[in-house]
């Protein structure tokens, strides 16, 4: 009985070593997947930050003024008014009769 246990010890040790190697390999593969996911998240975060800066820059008044000038818009040299008849006023501006 003792001899059979003594004979099985090397087999048990080899099985445990093989199990540990497989388990470590699984952990390494999982670590690589987590690292790749973290890198992808950081890349998307940086792209979002860059795009937010682009939106802020594009909506700045100086950028809009430059684009308007490039499109042919000019600053008016005289003041111009558009007169509307009283029937064409919006509802909010029409005064009610008491």
C-alpha cells in the first residue's frame, strides 16, 4: 500500500506541474486580452478628446468669421432695415386691441 502511494507521487507531481503550466498560460492570455482592451479604450478616449477639440475649434467665432469671409460674406458698410407691414408681424409682436 505504501509502495503504491510512493509510486504515484511522481505522477501526481507531474500532473500538478502540467496543471499549473496550463493555468499560467490561461492567465497570460487573459492578461494580454485585458491589455489589448485597455489600449483600445485609451485610443478611443484620445480620439474623442481630439474630436471634441476639433468641434470647439470649428465653432469658435474667429473660425466662423474666417469661413464666412472665404465664402464671400462681407461686413455691411451701411445699416439696412427691412420694414414689414403690420399684418405680417409675428403673433408675439401683434398687440391685441382692448
